[in-house]
């Protein structure tokens, strides 16, 4: 089951400094995002003549990626800051930047079910087909996070193929079964996505549900 790698929980920003006073502005901002300290984030973002789009943490995550993962409303203010300072091409490149794990801001917006953010990022040319290092796309992320609203958005508005597999041939149904994403699985099954499809190791969604002790095996059993 090693291929079923869930997105890592956000780690506290690493620094060699011993006191908060000695942190750079960049390090402080990442720390505030990790701690969900919105007022402090806003105070920093209000500063002018700072190239926030050049800030990266120790995992090469941008401010946008971290804010998307944290699912903070202030991300829309930050997008406006970007829009005011970057041209269209620069903004497009920044929106689609990947962290070391290959995740983009859109991946996390889908995982959080933040439809407003998904649409805003796509408005500024976010790549809906982007995949991370393990081949996970926004559909897989929606299934992981049990976000049917994201699934509906990408299926109905953007006509995405829900049957795309990741690098180990796992589909959105595999991920929903493995993660216990009850509501998302309902949607996927109702859309008649296969529950018999095998991944690289020969596991079907039902296998994964049983292996994880997931009650979804009862739901899947009803299909047969």
C-alpha cells in the first residue's frame, strides 16, 4: 500500500534561527501561514515594494500554495496583489508553480473543496491537468479530501475525465475508497465509474476499503 501516499500534513516552517525576532520577513510570513495567523499575514502583505512572488519555503512552496493549503480567505487579497504587480504571463507562470512534491495551488484548492478559489485560479490560467510527482490531479485530490463539490465542478464545468489514473493506476474511486471519502464515492459510483478496476498492485477499490477497515466496503458491496 506504499503507493497510496496521502498529501503530507503541512510542517512548521523550518529555520536555523533561534528566535522569531531574527527571522527574515519571508520566514515570518510562512510561519504565520502555518499558524493561521491571518492578521499577521495581512500586515505583511500590506507592505509595498516587496516581491512576495519570489518567496519560497524549504519545500519550494510559494505563498500561494501555502495559502491554498491553509484554505485562508486572505488568499484572494494575495491574488489581487499578484495581479497588480505581474503581467499576464508572469501571473500564469506563478499560478502554476509546483512545490517539490509537485503540488500546485489548484491541487490544494480542490482538496479543500474551495470552489471559489478553484475558479479564480483557473481564470488566471491555472493548469487543470497538472499532476504532482505521483501523478495525482485535481480529481484525485477532490476524492482524497471528500469534496464532491470539486468533483462536480471539474466534471460539469471543465469536462474533465474522471477516469484518469495516477502513476500506479489508481483512479479517483480507488482514492475515495482508501480515504473513506463516503460522499465523494457516492458521486463517483452514481456516475458509473468502475469499482472493479485494478491498480498496479492488483487492488480494486473494494480491496482498499476492506484493507483500511473502511465502512465503504458495505456501500461498494451493494453494487455487485
